[in-house]
């Protein structure tokens, strides 16, 4: 429902200044970077799983299970890094546009 509530607001034509566009991109970059913390927490959990000092009572994950987990973590990490790269690339382009308009 929140998505549908936001859609009309985004479709309205609103004048955007380079500063507004840059601000939006910076916010997006911060959000993208924050999302990396989720992947970091997953790697921390994985580290605890393979820690040699782990409790002998717990069942240790098998090699294929760890491999599958790492594959998923790496996939999520790569997607988040690509999102950050895209956003920072857009910030760079916007800054170049601002610099050209200032001349």
C-alpha cells in the first residue's frame, strides 16, 4: 500500500534543481551503504558458525551448506555494491552538470 501511495507523488511534475537532485542522490547513497550492514551481519553470523571455539553441542554446517550460504551472501553483497556504484555515478554526473551550469 505504501508503494501505491508514493507513486502518484512521484509522478507529479515538480521542478527539481540540481541541488535537490544531488540531495536525493546523496540520501540514496547513504541508504545503499546502510544496506551493506545487513550483509555484514550475515557474514558475522557465518563467522560464528565456523568458529573453532563453537559449542560441541551444536551441529556444524556441512561444506555444501556453507558454500550455499556464502553464495547467497556474495550475491546480496554484489547487488548492494552495484547499487552504491550506480548512485555515486549519478552523483558524479549531477555534479558535472552543476559545474557546467555554473560557468
